C-alpha cells in the first residue's frame, strides 16, 4: 500500500485524499441517483428501484410546464439575488473601508448574518413578514405609512421580493467581506497618482479600484453560486413554494417530489437538470474570474 | 462665502452622509438578528401581540430555563446538541483544511495534465444542491452503517468544504515565489522542511480564512444533517431547532433561545479570527 | 452494582404487575426494542412511562430517533428506501399511515378482543388499512370544533345591527353559511378578521375535503379517481374564495399553517376559528392568549347538505413488520395506549381514544365551566369525525391539489377551472400509480 502510494506522482498523492472523499461522498451517491432517475423509484416501494423505465422521467419533467416555470423562477432568483448582493456588498465594503475608528467591530457586525443558519433565517423572516402580527407590517402601521395588512408572503410580486430580501440579507456579508479584502489589497500608488492628475473620485474608482476588485467580485460570485442552493432552507420554511406556485423554485419542487410524494426517481431527474444549471453558473463565473485576473496580469 | 468654507461644508456634509448611510446599513443588518435575541427573552404573547408591543414589558430567562429543563417541560437536550455540533464542526474543519493544504499545494506547485479540468471538477461537486444529494447519500451511508454517527456527518462536511479550501489555499501557495522554496531546498532542507519553514507561514492567513468559512458552513448546515442524523447522539443544533416545532405549533421564543446559543460561539470565533480572515482573503483573490 | 439495580427493578415491578395483571414477571428479559418516537412538548410526558414498562417486563427501550411529525415521515420513507428497518416501534399518524402499507405489522394477533373493545370504535376503524390494524391510537385524537370570541355575541349593538342586515339572530353559527355571514360582518381589516383557514400543504386540502363532504360530495370515487370536480366541490371551494375575496380572513391566510392560525386567534384579532382540541388550553391561558376568559367553543358547523365537517386524525404507535420481537413491541405499544397512559396524557388537554378515559376526563372537568364546554363541543365533534381518505397517495394527491385551491382563493382562476385542473392532475397521478 505504502509502496503504491510512493510510486504515484507527488501531485496525485497530494490530491488523493480530496479525490477519494469527493468520490465517496459526492460521486457515488450521484451515480446512484443518476441510475434511479431512469426508474420509477418510489421510496415507500424499494423494489421499484430495479425497474428500468428509460427516459420516461426526463420526458415527464421536460414536458411539465410547472417544472419549467420553477426553473425560470430559479434562474430569476439567482440572477437578481446575486447581482443585488454584489452591489450591496460593494457599497457596504466601501462604507466600512472609509471608517477609520472601530473598524474591527464594524467588520464583525458586517459578518453578523453569516452566523445565522439558513433554516433559522427562514423562520425569522417568516415571522417578520407575517401579514397579521409580523414586525414589518406592525412597524409600517405604527408609523402610519399604511393602514393595510400587506400580505408579504402571498402577493404575487411581494412573495418573491420577501424571499430575495431574506436571501440577500443572509448572503450580502460574503460579498462585503471579500470585496473589503480586495479594497485592502489595492496598491496606493496609482490612486495617489490619479489624484495628482486631477481625476474625480468616481473616475479613479471606475478605472483603478474597480478593475482591481473584479477578481474578488467574481470569487464571491462563484462561491455564492456554489452554495446558493442553501436558499432552499429559507424558501421551504417561508413559503414552501406557495401560494399557488408563486414562489416555487427547483429546490422546493425537488424536495417535495422526492420526500413528501416519495417519488425519488422523478425528483432525481429534476435534480440532474438543476445540477446542470448549477454547473453552468459555476463554470461561467470561473471563466469570468480567470479573464479578470488575466487582465490584471496575475495569471501565471 | 469663500471657497474654503464651501469646501469644508461639503466635506462635513459628505462625512455626515457617510455616517448616516453606514448607520442605516448596519441597522438593517443587525435588526433582524437583534430581534431574535430580544424574542428569546420575551413571552410569546408579547412577540405575537396585536397591536404590537414595542417596548418589552416583561423580560425573563423563561425560554432558557425551559430549554435546559426536564423532558416534558419544554426541555431540549441543548448540551448534547451543542457538543455534537462542536465535535462535528471542529473535526470536519480540521480534516477539510488538512486535505485542502495538500490539494492546494499540489495545484500551486505541480504541473500536470488536466489540471484545470480537475480543478473545476472539484468545484462543481460543491455545486450539487444538498436537497438533491441528501437521499442518495443517505442510502449509501445506511448501507455502510454510518447513519446517526458523528463520523458520517463529519465525512459529509469534509467533502462539502474541501473544494473551497483547496481553492483558497492554492492561491496562497502561489504567491510564495517558487524560487524561495527552491532556495531553501538548496540550503539543505528537505522539501517537507522547506514547506514548513517557508511556504506554510505565508499561507497561514489563507488557511485561517478557509477555516472560518468551513466552520461556519458546517456549524449552520441543515439539509444534510437533517437526513443523516436521527437521535440526540448525533443531532446538531440546526436540526435541534426543529425540536421546537410540532404538528400544530412552533415555540418561536424557545427557538430563538437556542438560536442565540448557536450564534454566540460563531460570533466570538469570527471576531477573533477576522483580522486573519481579511488579510487571508486579500491575497487569495488576486493570485489564484 | 448491576445486581442491585436489577433487584430493585423487580421489587418495583411486582406491585405494578399485581395491579395491571397483564404480563408475567420479566416476560421480555433481555429484549431490546429500538423505537422512533415523535418529539415535541405535548408528546413527551407519556415517554416517562416507558421506564415503568421496562421494569415491568425486563425489556429495554432504545429511543433511536425523536423528531417532529414531518421529519419523522421523511425518515420513515428514507428507511424504507435504504432498507434500514432494524427498529421495532414507531410513532404513526392516521393520515400518514396508509403511505407505508408494507412497513407496519398487523397488531390484531397480539391483542385480546376485550382489550381492543376498550378503545373508541371509530378510532380503531381509522387505525386500520383494510383489515390490518397498523397502529394503536394514543390519547392524541384530533377533530376540529369552532372556537369563537364570546364578547362579540354579547354586544347588544352588534346583535341588532346583524339582525337588521341578515335577518336572523346573532348566535354562534351552526352552518357554514352563517360562519360566512358573520365573518364578513365582524371583519374590520387590517385590525380584525371574521375568520381564517389553513392555507397551504395538506392542511388546506383537508379543510377543503371536509367541506366537500359537508356539501354532500366526496373527494374520490371508490376506484380513487377524483370526484371533487363536482357541484359540491365548487360550492365548497367557493366558500373559501368568498371569505378571502371579501376580506373576511387575513390576506396572508394562504401562507398559514396551524401555528399561525392558533397564534392569530390567541392574539385576539380573529372572531371565529375552526381549530383543533390541543389549542383549548392555550387560548384560555392569560400567559399565552389575549382572549383568555372570552373563549367559547361549539360543535363544528354543517354544510348545505346537512352534514357537519369533521376531518380528523389521531396519533398512535405501530410495530414494524421486520421487528424480531413483535410480542414485546406490541406489549409496549398497548402499554403506551392503555388506560393509565391515556389518563396521564389527556390530563393536559389532548383528547383520548378510549371509552373509559373519555368518561374520566369529562368527570374530571366537572366544576370547570370552560373545560366542560370544550369537552362537550369536542365530544359532539368526534361523533361527526371521519378520517382522511385511506389511499397511499393521499399526501401526494394533496400536493397536486393545494396549489390549485390557492390559485382559486387568490383569484388567479375560477373555482371551476381550478378544480378541473386539479382533477386532471390527480387523475393522471392515480393512473400512473396503477390505481386504475
């Protein structure tokens, strides 16, 4: 065994633990679920795993209008949430970066939402956005801004807004902290030079700081697109895709089909389509990241 | 009004605007969280009151007392959950970081075929949604017999955190000039010694930032934990939150109390390491 | 050390045995049972009695999982899938039981007919899948009755105004039409609403189901093809649509589940609330409710067909088919649902499923006007109770139906259209599952 290990090229020996663990924990289960997506697998009838039905589930999924609406909504949520988080994170980082006193405390506060488990965030915003006794409506009514009970979690547009709000609240920190790190790394000289040359603050931000920040922004984008599916916990608790499918996302649809309806074969077929979506987002941001690094001349 | 004065006014105005915006932003970040902390000290009638009660009338430790109380009085095995969470998060973070160091070093220091394909392949494993992975993973774990054990969950979390750790740490090793390590080797160090003396110290900050991300992810993870744990012997705190829900009710005050216990350790840890975190991320970003 | 604990256990067991007379000393010595039990405050008090059973029989119980109802359901399904069925005793619920027909064993061979006759007959009937008795009911029986705020009905001004507008006296409602009238009459959004209803998941389909029955229709035909796309179905759905569109229920009601409903009624902003017995204590407790002392309960109203609503369910315990020691497991299950256990469990409010315990709680409530009113209302409610449709695909069907019900309530579709779409989807689902 050790001799075999020695004979491996060193890079492979070093990567071996990572490869093994990812094979065991991710790839093997995924192969199992790939197989099961070609069966009528129902959890409560284990023997159904051995019946091959070909591409039936995929055809069913592909022709299901509800699935494609959920798909569209998921892409919409990802796009809006990621961009909002990026902009807000950038703003927040710039604000905190300007502060000279007590920055350590501020940075910790800035990361506060990262301490919250997504499932907790779900419960939290479910109560905050409750139309009858929720914090937001109570505040709006007490301040005399409205005398209506706004149905945050029900109204067609507001329900999606509420979910995006919760997701943005939880995850903007990740962007802010990464962009702040980027701001710290900006070399001072070009900025000084720009000031001497009479550039406006906007110009020097646009042409010097921003290109420098881009790799950081793409890193954050890539990280977030990697685990944005964590939003599943939030959505499941807040609306569970309802009402009337107004907030149905791929993940809530998969969770319900797989666990509540017990139709795992079908759920896994949906899962595979959603994995391709995740891969697309990830690869896209990696490309962007590499391009922006190359532009800065950092790629060896 | 002379130009100087105008200039000064503008400067003060900007400064005030900056402080106000900062204050508003920080409020939005803090309020929902502080609301949870506050609720953990209030009776449920007050939280759900209509018309709302803005200034708390009664603050008490009732929810905390109940939580630590006996079975049937609202008691939840908090200490067990806390220990499970701690053991699982810390162990999985350490292992993920060790594997991350090995992997990051390999990516930073060796050239081999299919390098970038392997790299992206690693990252993509992280992109698989937990809800799609949880059942097949459960079946595999059940066959092996590691359901409801610390080991099972640690294994899952290591796999979850390895890709990102490799990525961050890889960036750090790259910024150590190859010549530096080579020089050390020429000076009679083994490759191993060169690594410890030259490369590792530089990468420390990056390792710290990878560690905090890994820790927070494991500490807060729910989807996999709810599937892979069953009894009090392995349930973690996020899963424990659901103990406050039953068929008909949610004990929101109690849930908040447990949430506070979850947040505090994470907050302390973050406060301690955040300096490393920032400098860590700084270099990880540009070199990669 | 070990010996002394054993010894004290047997001395303890002897007097207990003399009383119960059910089993012989240390009947199941050395047997260990793994159990998966529902967790949560109202369920836990009973589990303290497991120790008594252990010392009585010499067996040992290992609680290997304790989760809330929905998480447990997910876990059972995962266990079936993975074949990890080494455990013996599981919590069960009548509405969920038919989803796992192969998981649990028939308990009839392990029980005497006399023992079974001590349970309420309709609860035993609801615990069966076909002829198979898959669970024994514990003292957690649920059927809904109508809670209301008393003061609203004592206000002379309101009485007069109501009579003028609707032409009949303002009294707690006995028909769903009256509920609808009064709910609209009482509503004053956003501060006060006439009523509310569970608006998502299985819950709204359950509410719709009982309303269809009360309107004289049914949800499924005998072959499990959908039957709710009918006149009665449309009338039933229109009731909800009407309440919502007239602003007589909170706008968020389609996002509510039981917790929001209970909290909402307790916050004093709802006039009429069809709800479960478990809330009775909560609503009348000044610690948890703003309307304590002002709560009335009447039997649930009837629909236009003269039938009362009465969707019901109960918790219970089951023994797995794969259990190696079914006798011991059945003994534990009957112990946890026997007279003493049910007396203990129903002492805090939940409804029993044994005849003698019903008598006991009614006698116990004497002198407590509120508790007596509650028990009378729920005793009457129980007479009209009927379980959820017993098909393995009930939960799956609810997931197909509820988004369409919501669409009608929110005004995205008409009731007829929504039921049409839902019926088609259920039909396709049942065909695919090989029902017909």
